[in-house]
């Protein structure tokens, strides 16, 4: 009898059971939604749970697990008063389903954003490896250029030292030649002074010779006169004539002897004059040879100066090329530093975005994020 009454009438136990099932479902859905909102790191676990429970559809129909005659029946008004809250709960459950779909969409967007960020990180890693490789190449090229620069500097230094040594040798030889030329000029001046003195002596001797010749002519004239006188006096006394003739003959012999001495001195002076002229001609020839050698040495010095100027021009060109290489190397290093700064900035921004996406539940559109990233990348070189 009691079993029949329980079956026929709705008991409070059955009603409590029918009300607790939707409440459990609602609490379960609310817990899932809260975990989605406040704990995005458990998204995969939530997806697994939702995947397992995807086919479950909560049914709020009355669970007919009891026999018809177990509970007592109550009035219909009480049942109707219990149905309205169940309908409200159904509406809430449908709203929760909508929120769950939205959370799944947001989760899908977060997954796409995570995939995009992974691609960006891989791209940045590849760019970093490429820039490292370029930096190594530039560093090796810089080392090679520095080695070549040192080699060129050493070669140029050796060439400059060799040129300086050659110039010093040439200057030493030039000083020696100048000293020899000075000595030869002094000897030439001395010979010229001796020559002038000899010419003066020769002129004196010439004047003396002319005087002697005049004296000789005069004496010859006197001899003729004396002979005429002797001829005239031959007719006179022979004694007086002999004495006068002897006296005149002795005077004539003395005059002839003096004339012979003057002629001998004249020949001697002529011989000395010819010797001095020959020495002067030889000295002139030697001076001309030395002047030719001096001209050759001067031409050689001019050539060496010209070669030195050319070597200095080559050194200036090499130094300018080295400065250009150093400037380009500095520009490349500055560009590498700027790229390293940009890479660090992107890396820090990526870490910050990952922290923001993992620590907070800020859900925003993936397209807006991509546009913001592209705008920042476009504005980064301008800054």
C-alpha cells in the first residue's frame, strides 16, 4: 500500500533528484567557463574534457528511474511551479552553450595566434643565424683586410726606407762630387791665375825681346857704322884701328852673348807656357767630365725624388682605400648592431606578448594583432 502511494504521487525525493541534475550540469558548465576565462593555460585540458563530453546533451526531462508507484502524488500546481525554474535554467544552459562556443572560437584564435608567433620566432631565429653568418664573414673580411693593410704598410715602409737610403747615398755621392768639383774649380782658378801670371811674364818677355831686337838692330847699325869707320880708318893708322876693333869686337861678343841668353830664356818660357796650356786643357776636360757626372747625378736625384713622390702618392691612395674600407666596416658593424637591437626588441616584445597571452585572459582579434605587429615592424626602421 505504501509502495503504491509512493508510485502514484510525486514524492519530494523524486522532485529533489530532478532538480539537482540540472544544477549539477550548470555548476559543471560554470566551472568550465571560469577555467576558460581565468586559467588559459589549462586550455588543452579543457579541450580534452569538452572533446570527451561533446556528445553529451543534458536532458532535463524527468528521470523516470523510479517505479510509477513509489512516490506519492502531489497537486499539479506544485509541479508547474517547479517547471518554470527549470525552463529558466534551460535558457541559462543555452546561454552557457553559446558562451562555450565563443570560448572555443577564442581558443581557436589563440591557437592560431600561437602558431603565428611560433612562425615569427622561427623566422627570427633564421634571420639571426643569417646575420651571425654575415657578421662572421665581415669579421673574416675585416681580418683579411687588416692583414693586407699591415703587409702593404710594411712593404711601403721598407720601400720608403730603401728610397731614403738611396737618397742618402746619392746625397753623399753628390756631396763628394760637389767637394771634388769645388777642389777642381779651386785648382782651375789657381791654374788660371798662374796662366795669367805666365801670360804677364810672357808679355814682359815679349817686350824685353822687342827691346833686345831693337837694341840688336841698333847694335847692328852701330856695327855697320863701326865697320865703315874701320874701313875708313884702315886707311889710317893700323895701330889705332886694331885697338878700336878689338874693343868693339869684345862689346859685340858681350851683346851677342846677352842676346843668346835672352833667346834661351824666351824658349824656356814658351815651353812652360805650352805645358801650362796643356794642363789647363786637361783640367778643363776633367771639369767638363765632372760637370757631366754632376748633371747625371742631378738627373738621378730628380728621378729619385719623382719616384719618392710617386711612392708617397701610392701610399696616400692605399691609405685612402684603407680609410674607405675602415669606414665601410664601421658602417657594417653599426648596421649589425642596429639589427641586433631590432632583434632583441622583437624578442622582448614576443616574450612580453607570450606573458600577456599566458598570464591574462585578454582576448582580442587575431587580425588586429597582426596589423599591430606589421605597423610596429613598419615603424621600427623609421625610429
